[in-house]
C-alpha cells in the first residue's frame, strides 16, 4: 500500500506541473459571437468551466442511477437475508443430526422447508440453488424422522427429496443419489429386503459403482442369502481397498463358508469351489469346510470313490504345508485323512510314511502312519505306532480310536488280557468324551 501511495503522490505532482505549464502562462482567449453581442473569455476559464460542467453532469447521472437502483438493492438485501437464515437453519439441522439430537434436527429442517415454501407461495425471487437446498432439507428431515422411528413421515420427506423440482440440475442429481443410498440403508436397518433391492436397482450406473453403494449392495446380498452376488461384491470392495487386508480375508472367508453351507448338492459345492482363487484353495479352514460339505451332500452318491478322489485332491495343498499348520487344523486333517484314503492309494500312503519319518515325534503323524500300516496289514509296525501315539495324542476321540485298534490287534493275535485292557482304556477315554461333550 505504501508504494501505491507514493505512485499516486508522484502522479498528482506531475499533473499539477503539467497544469501549471499549460495554464500558467496561457494568455489565449475564446471569443463568442452572438449577434449583436461579442463575449471574450479566458481559455483557462472556459476549460475550468467545462471540467466543472462535466463533474456536475457525472454526479447527477450517478445520483439518478443510485436512486433507480435502490429497489433492486433492497430486494437483493432481503434475498441475502433470507438466504443466510435458510443456510443457517440447514447447518443447524446437519449439526443436530450429527450430534444425535434428532428432534432439533427435524425442527431445523422443517424451518427451512416452511420458509422456502412460503417464499414460493409469495412469488418472490428464488434463492441460488434453492432446489438443492430444499431437497437437502427434506433429506435431513427424513434422516432425523427415521431415527425417531416415524416411517410414514420419513417416506413423505424422502418422496419430496426425490421430487422433480429441479430436474436436470447436476446438484439435484447428487442429492437424489444420496437420498437413494439413504433409502437403501434405512430399508436394511428395517430388514426390508424388497425395498432395499428396489432402491438398489434404481441407482444410476455411476453411483452403483461407488464404494458406499457397493457396501450397501453387499449387505443386501447377505440379507437375501445371495452368496454369489455377495462374493462378487466383496471381492470388488477388496480390490478397491475398501477393507484392510485382514478384514477382507475375514469377510471373504465368512462369505465362502456361508456359500458352502448353503450348497445342497455336489454340483453346488463344486461351483463354489471354482470361485475360490489360489490363495483361498490353500486356506485350511476353507478347504476342510469344503471337504466336509462335499461329504455331507454326497452321502447318497452312487460313486463314492469319485468324491473321495476329489476330497483328496483338495487336501493335497494342505498336506504339503503340514509344518505350517496350526495344531487344531492338524488334528482335523489327521481325523479326516483315514476316512478318505482307500486301501490301494499307494501315493498317499507313501506321503504319510515319508513325512512321519521326517517328524518322528509328531503324535498325529504316528497315528496316521499306524493307520497306514494297519491298512497294509503290517500288524507289528501298526501296534508299535499306535502305542507311541496313544501316549502323546491330545485328542480324546483319536485316543479312543487308537485303543480300539490296539484291542483289535490284540484279539487278532489271541492275546485276551491285552485286548481286554485295551477295550477298557478305550471305554475310559470314550467316557471322558461323553463327560466333556466331545463326540468320539
């Protein structure tokens, strides 16, 4: 500002010098002839009079323009005052809504609606973006009314927010999309599947791809037990980083588990298995759940060998990562394999025997190797392995099975005392299973 003042001062002095040079020594005169008169005037006087006349004319015109603009300025001032009041009420409604003060939020939103409706009935000039403000007020009122469990009034406000008051306005389109998303959320909270599906189908294509819309779509799919759509939506959300990695894995696992449980025939189980990616097919929980479900729905199959072969194919990746599995998963795997292995499957028998040699102190591998030797009718090796496993096994059901095998081996060699002792031990462990609620 100081530099600007200096320039103005220099300019003023320059104008004064120029004026002094022009008029200080100017002896020119202007003569006006108006017969029969003659008027002689100084040039400086004529120039000064012309300047004064110009200034007077300018001030007069500006004053007239200002007087003519007063009604327009008054109207603009009233419009600004009304706009400030409306915007303040919208902010109050939004603030009360976020603070959980739903009655006050609804009152503030209604104040906005009443003011705008009254102004429209009076035929006054509309506010800037009035349609968007009105739709927002109705949406805030509907949100507060939903929280107060007044569904009829909520639906009326929602219909007003979605009304054709500003068709074609881009801002109104955004509010409409927000109202539809809110309607889907309200329907989900009411567990109204039909309404949620209806509003979801009404979403524009662009809005339906947003993260919020996909989250709502996932909830709708889960409510409808549509596991295929739920899986597709969850994978899309995970791809867009809508969840953390751990949360995405957990959600996808739960959805896949639900899809497996909802399968009622082998084809459905296989179809669900085909949707799994490479990482899912190495997830122990998912693999074991898929195998258990396939066995459950294939109970009446005419070709059980095909089902066993499929289960063994799914089990192989788990077996290859046996060292990294948790103890409960190892126990489930050791319980499952003896029911899956046919006596003639030499490849699996060799896998079990080789891994048992690598980990000789593992009781679960001792149990599996003993079962392999029993199938191969290697009674001595089987009995030695069963006795080693019986001392270390932590699962009571496996212990019962181990002592039953030992009793059968003792009966096979006609050792009645050893057989009786093994049967008693198996009975004691079975009683422990019954007392603890564990199925042998």
